[in-house]
């Protein structure tokens, strides 16, 4: 078991390559002042990162990239509760290391863009390259709702992909399908708060910016907004899971039991009395038929 936990920590450094894709795209777009990409570029890069990470690690642990998703599968009983903390810590560590790599790769561009002043506010802020921050008009309550809804949609959409009683997706196509789902959420629900929908994806980079020169402002800004992408996604994920159970899974047919109508008709057929014959003529309430008629019909 201890060896498994060590392996989880090691491969999650690679697993959260999704953060490397996404934050690198954010750095490229921001530091080039959108001359080398746009907002859609960041959304697509995160989606490609999700797909790549899933293909890399799906055979090891089912490609758990998100603590909210891991928690939801624990609630469903599909993942052991004892694995939740190691998974989450590994995801957090992977996001932190990915942010450090992005910082090293884009160091010159970040310094040139910011003038060497690493800030959270202003036209030359660079903190949003790594973690998510709300728009100026957002309140804490609406920000919380934004993250709950986004993560709930994520779980609601991915839980059906492996359901054999419904319309399951081919196993080899699940990573790109999940990537498209993430892309859809990012394109439609990231205007308010950046669509973190993943505590590790947000907290890991935020911790990195804290230690890399942005200071404590990354946690205190916007009325201590940092806790919203940390708390709201797990709640949204569990809510989306229960919505799937209540409205979809509990109404799917049980493949182990025959259809009720078919079973009834078979039962009734067995109970029907056989034909009565007298002098080569079948006697029944509907009329009289000869053996020859029955053989021809």
C-alpha cells in the first residue's frame, strides 16, 4: 500500500500535465497581449491537457485529475476512501510543479510584460496566468454558485460515459469526450471566475505564486476569494453526482432481470392449456381445426 502511494505521488507529477498545457497557454496569451493566442486558446489548451493526462494515466488509477471528481467517486463507492487524501495531495503537488515549470519557461516574457513587478491587480498583473480570480463585478455568493454549477455539470456529464445500461462511450474515446466536456464548460462558464472547477488546479498554482514573489495578496485579494474554488467544486461535484443518481441511474433498466412484459407473456403462454383432439379434429373455443390445417398453417 505504501509503495502504491509513492507511485501515485510520482505519476501525478506527470498526470497534471493538463496544468502545464493550460497555464502555458495563459502565459503565452497574456504576455503577448493576445497577439499569440486568445481566450479560446487557453480553454482549448486545458482541454488538450485533460485528454493527454487521461491517456497517460487512465490505466493506472482511472485518471483522477480533480479532487472534486475523486471525492464524488468515493461517495459512489467506486474509489476507496483511504485513497482520497493521497490522490488529492498528489494532484496538488503536480499542479504546483507544473506551475513552476511554466514560470521557468515563460520567465523572460513574464518579467518583460510586468516590468518585474509581480502583482494581482492592474493591467500588467500576471497572477491570473496561474490561478483563477473573479471578475470585478462578482460577489462571493455568486462566485460560489458559479463554481458549484460548473463542477456539477462536469460530474453530471462524465458519469454517464461508462454506463452500459444507457449509451456508453467506447473506452478509448472517453478521454477526448471528457476533454470536449471541459472545453464546453470553459467556453460557457469561465467569464465570471475562470472556471477552475478543480481545487488542485487552483490551489497548487496559487501556492506557487505565493512562494515565487507575488506575495500573500494571492490569498487576500477579492475578499479572500481563494477559498471559493477550494470549497465550491467538491460540493458541486457531489451535488452533480446525486443528480445523476436520482434522475438517471435509478431509472435505468436492470440488465440482470428480463423485461417485465416479456416475462409476463412467457408465463401466460406456459399456463395456456394444450389443444384437445378428437378424431383428428382440434376442439377449442375459437372453432374446429383439423390436424392437416394446423400442419399447413
